[in-house]
């Protein structure tokens, strides 16, 4: 006996649910409603139309109603808004936005995948500004067309999350003058503050006016006014401060919302109505690390949820293992990826943790394209369970974070990271990959082999006249160093260690943290008890200091920034 399935929303979650339902039931009737004019478009690729990497807006569309009908026998109805759900009669009311016709459609099962909409707060003067948001192909085409027609002197992007960063980058690639305004103290809040500083350097080095820790309080004609009093002359505004789950239809139908304000679903993605499921940006999901519900607006999870719903409808066993949140973004010449929890998230949780922060090469150092890889792994104490990781560099950061994401899902510890067998050849990685290296360092910390401080603490140490020891070679020191640091190259340390005081803490750094670790062990073997390795070394210190030095005009603690 055939069934009738209705799906609200025709992008990632909705389209995937429809396709999976057809594969599991050839005779079923499947109708998908999409309020906009397009189904199955690449939402994540929208910003790349601004730079011309995706030349035509229609290239963003992966499928159309005709293909859905021909290839899948799915009735995809665009420009069709579902106005209400009658749960008692199992019907939805639909409006054809072109003809104005309103009609009803019955269902056996209903799947909600309405997504989320961009937040646009009622900022004074917003009616005077040319404000754009980005949700679909129509939005990006409208923005791109307006830019080409008006040729603005400056475009201001408000919000430094993933979409804001991608829009900013693609506008710069298109030759536009861009300002990026973020109310928080940093862009990309998925990363910890010290990690993101190299990205903020890259942004300003690419010609963007980056403003952090300042919020928009008003607009005027061709003007953005900030809380600090700063005014930005800008004819185009792109609002990208966040998204809000589309839950109006669910609320109207009396479906339960969760603590986050998104639709509450059970482990099978079923709402409190046994015949209504929900997936994607509109729902909240279970975080296996915090053991709590959260919102996760990513395409990958939405696609998996859609498949699970179709499977559950057809009686197949599904495995909802929860979510951790894994993401990657390109920021001009750098790539940045993260998974799991960061330190900001852990601050509100009752979890004892530690971290390692290393800057190894992403491949064999003598290879001409070898690049430094900023890599941070966070782990639970005393178990060593991996809780999260962040990687930033010019190379393949995503593959390291993919490894860590897999490790987290399988409940791995930092001890397991040491033993992972990963691919190696000089053009691709190192014999002891950054993931292995992080596992070794973390295991040593857990076992109390040494102590560390973050590169973010070095400025305070300088101001406190702490004893900072640079163990790089003299030519490296002379090319740039921490101004108050003493220098004894590691190659000379065993002959000169008695020059180092024993009655004060000694903070040791090299270029990236490995030689200084060896120096720490050497001094500990000589009876020193207050020696600390500076994570990230001189490269990390410079990356952390550069952006704030530039925007605040403060006196650098280094003679030269040792950065490319």
C-alpha cells in the first residue's frame, strides 16, 4: 500500500529526505514544497558567486522541479508556501505564491525542513541603508546585481561568522573595498581567541578594515554608525550576524520547541506529533560532549538527519550517535577548521581539561611547499578523552580535524592519537603527523612530564619582568626576538645552564615549541623545578601579538614579527 509524504523545505534536508524516501518506496507519493523559486541549491556556495568563482546564479542550483519529477518521480513545488498544519485531519494548507491559489494537501507523514532565516535587528535608521541578507539564490543574485549596478565605494559586512567571512573574502576577490564589523572581540567564535589572531592578521593584511569588539548602533544614508562613535561610509551593507530557526509553522501547529528555541525532536527526529518529523537548521540536536541539546546549522548533519528520517519512516534501524560540530572555512591564504568544544564552551561546563598547542610543519620541512600548522587539541583530565581541536594554516588543516572528529566520535583519548597510523609521504605529511605529535605532548602533560604556559601569557610575563629564555640559534634570535628574553641556544644549553637562575620561574621558547620542550627536560634533569614551555614558540607569540599591536597602536614586545 502506497503512502503519501509531504516535505516542507526543498534545500539540503528536504531534498535529501525526498530522494531517500523514493529509494525506499517506489510507489509512494512524495510532494516537496519550497517557498522560494529554487529547490536543491548549494546554500554554502552562495558567497562564491560574488567573486565570480561561480559565474552565474543558476549554476548554484543543483536540481530543478523537472529533474526531480523525471529522475525521482518527486513532485517539487516551488513558490509554494505552507501556511498551516492541521494535525487532527493530517492536512497542510498551501499557497501558490504566483497564482495566489490556496489549497489543502493531506499526508500520512510530514517532514519539516524549513531551515533558518537571517537575523536583522531593528537598528535605528536601517530603512535608510541598502541592507542585504543571504539565504538563497535570489538573495545572492540581488546583492551581486546591486553591487555591479551601483559600484559602491565600500561594502560593510556585519558579522564575522562563517558566512560573513566568506562574503568578505569573495568581495575582496572581486576587487571591492570592504569593512568587516564584529561585535565580539574576535571573528569566528568557534575558535579560541589566541588561535584566531593569525586569521585576523590575514584579514587586515588583505586590505580589509577589520573592526572587532564594536557593534552597530545606527545607520544613516550610506553610513554605518558604531557604538564607539566610529562612522563607516558605505553604500552597501551585508547583514550576517546570525540565523534563527524557522519555527512559525511548528508553533502554529502546536509542536514542542526545545530549550534553544528550535524544534524539539526525539532520537528518531520525530516531533511530539508521531506523524511529523523535523530536520536541519530548524531543530535542536544532542551534543555528545556537553550531554545537552544545541543548535547546529551545518549541511552535513542536515543530510544525515534527512536520511535517518526516511529510514525510520520505513522501519529501518537508525543510529543517532549525537553531534559534535565540525567545520572548516577559508580565510584568504589560510584555512581554519575546528571540531568539538573550545575553551570558551568549556568555561561554562563542569569539565576539568587541559590543552596542547603546537605549530609543526604540515609536511616534511624541506619540501618547498611545507607550511606551519597551528594545531590545538583540548582533552579531559585525568582521562585524556579528546574534547575538541582547532587547526589553522595554509595547508590541509581539514584532514587533521577530520581525524580528531573521528576520534571524538569513537571516544578516543590522547593516548590513542599517539598510536594512529596515518598516511605519510613528504608531499602530504610527516612521519609523525601533527595529530600524533599532539597526542605525545598531551600524554606528557597528563603524566606530569613538564609544565606549559600559553603564548597568550607572554606579554604579561614581559611586563612582570619574568625570566624568559630563548633557545633558538643566534641567527634566529637576531632576526627577531622577545625584547626582554635571554638567549642560550639549545646547542649550548648543557654547557651554559648554570647561567640560568634556579630561584625564579623560567619560561622557555624556541620557534615552535619543540626545541624548548627539549630544553625544559634538560633543565629538569639538572634539578630545575620551575621551568615552563611556552606553547607555540616565537611564531605563536608573534601571531598572537600582531593584530592587537596594529589596531591598538601598542608597543610590541618583539623586535620583529617572525611571520611570513
